[in-house]
């Protein structure tokens, strides 16, 4: 089938979802009120609570939620063929992610812009709040380990990207200084920054850089993981305006440029989907598609991480309540379209089926490297960019996304450790540096425990997806309870919640068996922890809903 | 007619510039404002240092600044969870 058709079908379906389904949800379920005084107005303080233009807020929300995860997940999941991944991304975006993201903003907006964690405590129970904190910690732990592994793999596989990736950090540092000291206007700086970045990308292939294969007993992958955590630790300790802010900004521009370039190239080239629609020739040891598909693609179909962004910062800046339909639901669609582009790149970017099968030689292989190779083929043939430059471009895009998430994740983990230091009166743990070191050590331990030295590939990815889905489940539970209290229909959020819980528990058992067979006791233990959390959520949701039913009867 | 066009383009450009600026600043507004607030608090403490028993060689000048600090001082003591001014010689609300 032609990729243009797939692309148009997907985009049209998501757009229709926005026009009709989100309108229905916004008007009939959440009953958005343009006259409701949002927390941004009620508590306006110029610091946290600031009413913001809805397009700006959308741009901010979208670029914060879209990272490397909506690329990695689908790029792994197409191993079962492109149709299942396509359907889950499209239907997930329309019926799960959009409702979840907009709902999270709505729930927070109606409760003084509280974060999802404290909302869980208020709306469901204190026990559920503890659970929420545990799941967040697990997600953060895994996200850092997973992204470090993914980035190191890319840097080893595409040495031409090493100089642009690290160069981009220097570009961001310089931009940060220029803007902070007001030497130039933002418009000029943006153009200069993007030009500098693309010059680096253009120069990358002529100056490839790779680490020695073993260094001090470590493989090159393992050395990169250590270097990355070193970088992320430093970055998470710097003031935000120095590195994080300008880099996020450049990443945001990159995201838009990359998406437009990919879609334009698909339109111009019109490649065929060479990958099978349903893969009947699965490599050995590939787990069954049901339920693994639904945890392999988390971001891009539904992701709990979005709820944190939605209730953490977005809800504090909402100008009018009706804006959240665009910000939340259309933000999810933006992410869905990134996943759709990934599916097309990984499935239409290879000349023959044999080429594709060589890349997807086993489960967890292919992944983001397949996105880079396939996408580069499409771009180079579609818009006539040199293949190596196109490869470097996409690698840099994926690495920068993952890198941003890593140091934000590390920063958040540091806050958690510092808070524990406060609660348990451990004075050294309250300081920034030791807390960051603790966060780094736990992440590195997980990364190596999961086989980041290049041996394990992305074995931990589905477990990360599962935990992320659980977080989404918790958010959906909060929204459902709120809806029941208001006497509104709850099926819009309850059905996705039930579906997610069934799929995650099912997937956890299958992975448990897999880790047992591989005798990977580290991940086996982690799986059990996540499994306990999942069952706990199911119990918590049942008890909250049945209590409500009783209350309403009496 | 041509003038009108140039004007509207200029207007459009400046509006676009505003939005880009918002896009750059919105995500980190709170983190930066918080850092600034901490520094301002430190400055205010310096201004009031004499009252807290810390010798201040520039007290002649900082005394002049005190009335200017009134609103910020009010924000500060409320933020710190004190209903009224904690200083004996500097009343507030």
C-alpha cells in the first residue's frame, strides 16, 4: 500500500476525532464553561499562574510531552506488522490519549490547578496518592535508563551524529547567554541557532567520531551511558535559563521542522509500505502481539507522563476553560502524528521486505535506528538530501529529544530524593548534589542491570511502557471518580481505564515469564513491583467506585 | 495602499515576535521568577539587617529603601506563613 494513503488516512482520522469526538467530550462530558474563572486568573501571580495564549500553551504542552518515546515505541512495535501499530496509534490517540490529556487538564483546572498526585489524594484516597508517588518514581527511573540506552545505541550506530549532538549543546549554551543578556532579539537568535545546528548536521558525516570498542573493560555502549549520565547530572544542576530553556526551544523548532520534512518527503516520494501489514514471519522469541503491542506503544497512543505535564504546568496557565480542548486533545494529536510518521518511516523506508526483515531481526531490534534509517531513505529520495546527512539529522532529532527528557527526569528524581530527605530528616539528602548523585546511581544501576552494555538492547522498554500506562490508569481513575461525583456518564474514561488495566496486567505476566526464562532476576523483581502496583490500582479503582455507588444510593 | 500593507506586515511581524517570545519564556517562567524572588528576598533581608541585630555599615542608605520595600515585605511575610510583620520596628498590615 502506498504510504501517502496511510498518512492521509491517519491524519484525517485523527482530525475527525478532534472535530467530532473531542467536541462531544468537551461539551457533554467535561461540560467546559467559557465563563469559568480558571486558576490562572484566580491566583494570577506572574510566577506559576499566568493566563497564556492558547496557541502558545499548545506549543509548550506539545513540545513538553512529545519526546523520544513516541518514536521508540512505534518503531519497535511495527515488528508485528504496520497495521496493528497504525490502528493502536490512531484509535489510541482519538479515544484514549486525547480524552486522558484534556481530562487531566480539566480535573486539575477544576481543583485549583493541583497536580495529579495531590488530586489523587483528594479525590480518591491517601493510599492512592502514595501509590501514585511510587509509580511516578518507577517511571522516572525507567525513563532515564531506557533513554540512556537508546541514545548510546544511536551514537554507536551513527558516529556522524556525535559532533552535531554535542555541538547542539554548545549552541544552546551560547543562545542562552545571548538571550539572557539581551544581546539580540529572539527572532534573530532563533534563525542563527537553527542555521548553526544544521551546519553542524551537515558537517557531521565528514567528521564521524566513535569511542574505542572497549575502554577500561567497558564496551562503547556502556561508556556512552556513563558519559550521558554525567552530562545529565551536570545539566540538571545548572540554572534552567543556561541550558534547559534554550535547548528545549531549539528542540521545539526541530520537532516542527522534522515533522514537516518527513511528511513532505512522504508526499513527494510516495513510497510503498514494504513492511508486511501483519507480520506472519515473526523472528524467534517475539512475544505475542496481544497484549504487548499496547504497552510497547505507550506515548503516541496514551501516556501517563502527559498527565503530569497537563496538571503540573499547563493547567496553571489556561486562559479559558474551553481552551483545554485544543491544548490537551490537539496536543495528543500532535504526538499521534509523530508516531504515525515513525510508523511510515520504519515501514516504507526500506527498499525490499528482505531489507526490512534484516533490520527487524529480533524483538527490540530495529527500534529507533530503523526509524532513522527508513526516515533518512525517504527524505533523501523525496527531497534530495544526502542520505548520510538525512540520517544524521534524524539521529540528532531523536537524541536531543531523549536527552531533554533525561535531564528533566533526573531533576525531578532529585526533587523526590530531596523531599525524602526532608520527610525523614536526613540532612545530606536535602542538598542538590548528593540527591542528584543518588538519582544517577539508581538509574545507572537499572541501565546496566537491564543490559545497557549493548547486550540487552531495549529489554526494559515494554516494562517502561507498562508503568507509563499504569500512571495513565491512575489519572483516568481520578477523572472517572470526578465524573461520577458530578453525576455524568463515566464510560468515556472508564472503558479506556479497564482496557488499560487488563492489558498491562496481562503484559506484566507475560514479561514475568520472559524474564524468568532468561533468568534476568533484576528485571524479574522490578516486574513484580510493577505488577503489585497494577493490581493495587485495580483494587483502588473498584473500591472508590463502589463506595461512590453506595453513597449515591443512600 | 502600499503604506497600509507595510503597516499590516509590520503589525503581523511584531505579533509573531510576541508569540515566539511567549513560546520561549512560558515553559520556564515560573522557575526563573522563583529564582529572582529568592534573590530579591535576600536583598530585602540585607535592607532590614539592622533590625535583626546584624550590623550594617550602609544602614543610612538602606533606611531610605525601607518604605519602598513595603509591598514586597508584605508579600514576603505572608508567603512565609506569618500573618503580621515579624519585626518590632517595622509594622505591616
